[in-house]
């Protein structure tokens, strides 16, 4: 049974990747930062008590800011594949916490690569690079496009990307970088603009919210489904030769289009609810990101299965259903507290 180690396993991508790998027969180990709350909602359905036979999913406390914990986990688990998905990944937040973002995203990758090298582990390594690295470089962007990062997060990702390439070339590490364009799902963090929109649509649709405050509506992004993109991650590590691949749909849509589609799916007109708040604008904007993923289509035989309209509908429906369950649960709790009758 092959073993995989995933940093950032409690995030959107980590949860979809863990599902995929378990389905393929892997034993999956994930790194989790210590906190006062469990924060494992996205992967709880995968957990089986390790005291029971047949467990294939395990969590370990470690942190990309702690080199010792990374080395210990690698030595103990001896994974065949390592997927580095952990990061402070919110672009707007990176302007407010540039030092922390750089430490975790950039130096954290170096810590992990060094731990692999110094423990002598023979594994395949995946680095989660980002389309944000392209920044203001004109679209479409492919593997040969010049990087022009426009945020501390993007700068840190460029460092991590180049470090991974350097370790591949210097030490013969089977290390591949996936330059993934925006990928979303119902598991997307609630502070990211797509999920912020779909959650607001659900609340407005059910009469629990009046307005949605957004920033730059003109920004263009290449949005795909996260469940499709983790398949590309796995495919990269199955290749005989490591390499770097751009992953995206090849189509871009504005934030305005996403909001319009989300509200329309719920039978609402976005113009009645969306208000522009300048506080949500970035100090340096990224205007247009659109992938040229022809290399991945040819070399990995990969292509997205969920299109833009399907993605928006999937996210809106999930948020509406979740909110309805919460409302029903709250009503049930109230009825239980006051007794029968």
C-alpha cells in the first residue's frame, strides 16, 4: 500500500486529495497545526479510529514553521509521495501578515525540502504553486510565462516554486510544481470571494441577510472545480520525469459574472444586493488570470470536468442546503429546550 503525506490536509484541496488517494488504495497521512479547536470538518468523514483495523487515514501534529516536526514526521511515516499544500493562502490577508505568510509559504517549503533531503527519503514531491505568481503578466499564462507577483503571498509562492525547481535540479529530487489557477468548491474557505458570494446568496435567499459587500468586480479569474484539480496533482507524481504544469480551464470570468450567476441561480438579481466596499480592494490588483493548460492536457491527459456554470450552481446549492439544515437544527434545539407541546 503506497503512503502519501499531505500538508494542509484540513483545507479544501487537502480533503479532496485525501479522498482521491484513499480511493486509489493509499495510506494517507496529513499534517495538522495544533490549535484549541479541531478544525477537521473537511476530513472528519475519512477518519477511522486507528485502534481499528483497516484505517487508512491518519493525522499528525506538525507545522511548516517547525523544521523538527517535519523531519520527525517524514522519518516516522516514510511516505512515497509528499504533497505540500499547506499555506497562509489568502491574498488579502498576506498584505496584513507578510512576514508570517512568507515564513510559512516560502521558508516552510524550504524546511520541508531540506527535511526530505537530510533524512535521505526517496519520495516524489508535489509543490502547490499558484497562478497568483503571474500577477500582472498578460493572459493567457503558461509554464513559460514570466512571473510578476503582486502580493506577499504571490512573492512567497514564487520563492517556493523556484526552490522546488532548484532542489529538483541540484539533488535529483522527483519534484513537480502544479501552477494551479483558481479552484473552488463548497469546501472553499468562507472568506474567499467565491464562497463569500455563495454564502451570501444562501442567506439572502432565505431572508437572513440584506446586502453583500465586495471589492473589485472587474477582476478576471480562471475558476475551476477543486475536485478536478487534485487529479492533476496526483497525475504529476505518476510521471517518470518531474516537471511543472499549469492547471486551469482556459476561460476567465469576472467577479461580477460570478456574483451574477450565483444570484441568478437562486432567482435573484445581484444588482439589488451587491455593494462595493473600497476596503476590499488590494493594494496591488491582479486584473486577469487565464490558464493555457495545453501541456497538462497533452502530457497528463487532464482536462476539467466541471464548467463555470456548474461550479457556481454546485456551490450555491450546497450553501443553501447547509443553511437550511442549520436553521432546522436550531428550531429543533429550541423546541427541545422548551419541552413538548
